[in-house]
C-alpha cells in the first residue's frame, strides 16, 4: 500500500532552520509529484510547494520562495523540505502529500515543528 | 495569492444535506476544473474526498458530491452522519499561485 512516512517532531529557536523528510513506499517514487502543505494551530491548510521526484524541479509558493528548499533522493525514495530563518509564525504541522493529477491523494502523518525561544 | 473563501462553519442534523461553498476568482476556480476537497478530523491528516470538481476517489461514499458554477465550487454532503463532523478544505489550481487552499469550514452534525 502507498505510504508516506515523515520524520519526527522538531523544536527550533527563531532564526534556525528545520528539515523535514518524507519517505515514500508502495509505488514507483518517480511517477508522482510530491506537495508540501502546512497547517498552523487552529488554522487552515497552506500550500508551500511541489517537487518533481524525477528531476528534482520545484515550484514554491511566493510566500516561501526565499526561505524554502525542497529536494529528493531517488535512492531512498525520500523527499525533504528545509525551511530557514524560522519565526514563531512557522509553528505548524507540516505535511507531504502525493499528487494525483492536481489533487493530493495520499498524505504523510504530519510533522509538528515548534518555533520558540 | 489570497486563499479561497469558505464559510467558517456550517451545521446540519443527521439525515439532512448541507453544502459548503468555496469562492475564488476567474484566475482559479473560474478558469480550471482542478478543484479538490479534503475532509480532516481533529488530529488527523486530510483525506481526499473530491477531485477535478466532481469526481470521487475509490472508497469515498457517494453521499459526497462536488460541483462548480462560475468562480464558486461546492461540496454537498447528503444524508449527514455523525462521522461527517470534521473540517473541510477546498483546493484549486490558480494561474497566480499555482495552488491555493480555502480557509477551511468546520461542519457540525447537530
């Protein structure tokens, strides 16, 4: 079965960086794009960006353009999302999700990132 | 890119039907049939319920249906059941973004 398993919760100080990983299994890794989405406490979902696992090409939401980097490792079927210059407003659950032709059909379990001094 | 507009909350009684709206612009919902809907229970990851405006993934109940008119997409849930109580999020492709979510709607089953 399709599974996306994310790395564990992180606690960071303002100004630091965080890297969240998402390991895919149960399907051919290079066939489907992967989205990153976040959800601040009590808030809605926010699209951050998308990566093509075949060639590593990315598209980022303008809001995160200068702070985020998404990468992939085809040898381990893993995509990663690094967010830099963290601030308290970045406290959120971060999700990876598989692209199903303009929809997100399988989701990771989410990774809580807490930014606090 | 501004979020799509959803009502903050809706409610209904078991057995009734409810509709959740998702309003965008001529650059997103109005221009593309690439609207999807997600159900999210507290503490859980979202679940895909509708894609491409009105298509249901395998395993999703036919009580859930989607539609679109102009710049507004809608999710209708018929025969409300207690387990439908959750938050619902719309998502659309946009020429300005290229992707955007709605603010989310909390459904209460009375």
